[in-house]
C-alpha cells in the first residue's frame, strides 16, 4: 500500500481530522496535507505521523513473514 493510503486509513481509523493531527504534531495543516499527499515520503516523517496516531512501523522479512524490528519513535 502506498504511504499516503496508509496514512489516510490510519487517520480515518482513529476518527481524527488532519487539523487535529497537525496540532498534535506541531505542524501547519497545509504542511501535513502536503506530506500526506506524497507517494513517497521520508521514513522519519512517515514514522512521526503514525506515532502520533498510536501506530508503530514494523519491519517484516518478506521471505519468512517474520517481524524483525519495530522502528522506535
């Protein structure tokens, strides 16, 4: 799934608006919206947004399906 779809689904699942999330992150809504509309964003921004929504970024070995790491906040 693309970065922007993951973020939109995470936001929707939390019942949170971009305005509330931007406030939580200390960002302008326009900056958050721009980040969320990108197809590829930096891992740091992706992680920060998901962390604010109480999600973790997990690294899974595609060959084995085994969870290898959780990217800490």
